[in-house]
């Protein structure tokens, strides 16, 4: 029940039917009562799927903005990444649904990728150098790409929501090899490794490629 302030011509405080009266900075205001929504079972599942995709993508949001620039959807960017991965990486089977790391895409577009791409883990050496990931690839002979396209890299510890991201500062396509030092915080962790390319004009990207799963040695 609401309480009148200054008679019937004044404001009121409290509930009155579907509205609530309150005072803010000496002024009377009213707002509608919140309506409790009841979701169907299908809607609840849909919300859970969306949350699962968001949980996997939010930690790498900055890289997704580069990898999905003007791609997949009209606006691209992070929204494009969510739409793409919800369609391609969210798997539904008889037991329910799950996010398949091997199907994750951090970039999308029509720029050619790399031929014979691979990655190997170089363990720490006797001189105390940290573990490194060595990437190798062949550049396709194609007028649709350029020697100065740049490699993008994602090394993703999905279980702990931490990642190494190489966006616009990677090596050139023509280089064919790249070594990435792995921080000590990743020792003993299992990581998923992906690569992609971005054009030197920053207006095109390739569809990222999954290179596999590795455990970082101590």
C-alpha cells in the first residue's frame, strides 16, 4: 500500500497497484512494478547455450574484435564471433550440449589461410629459456593474399579462461615460421592452439585454423 505525501495532490511512496511511488532528490517519481518472467524449458536451454558460448568467448574478446572485423554478421566484431561460434562450435547430442574447442573460430573471412600449418612445442633448454611454441606454414601462391599479411595466434587455456593472443603484431605471411614464448603461468596447463591471418590493410581475415591441444612442460 502506498502512502500519500502532501495529500492527494502530492506524490506517494510505496506500492499502488502496478506502480511504485518514490522520492529522489526531493522529487516524486513513479515506476512500473517489475514483471516476473516465466521462461519455458526450451527458452531456459537456449539461455544456457548462449551463456556457455559467452563464457568461452569473453576471455578472448579483444582478439575476436580483430578476427571478426566486418565478418560473419552485418556488424561483425564480437557479435559476429558469438553468432559464428554458437552455430559452429556449440554441439548438441543425445547427452545434451557442449562447446567443442576444436571447432572454435577466433577469426572469419575470405582471406586465404596457410597451407601445411603446424605447431610444435619446444621445451625449456639448458640455458633456462622458457618453453616456446614454434609455428610453421606455407604461403599459397594466390593473388588474393599478400606476403605482408600478418599471422594471428591464439593459445587458449580454456579450463582457466586465460590466453595468449597475438593480433596485429604477428609475423608476416612470407616468414613461414614464428616462435612464441610461453609464460611460466601456463606450465602444466593444457592449451588449445589456433592460427589465422589478417591483411596488411586490416580489412580482411582468414577463417582461423585449429592446430591441436598441447600440455606445457615445466
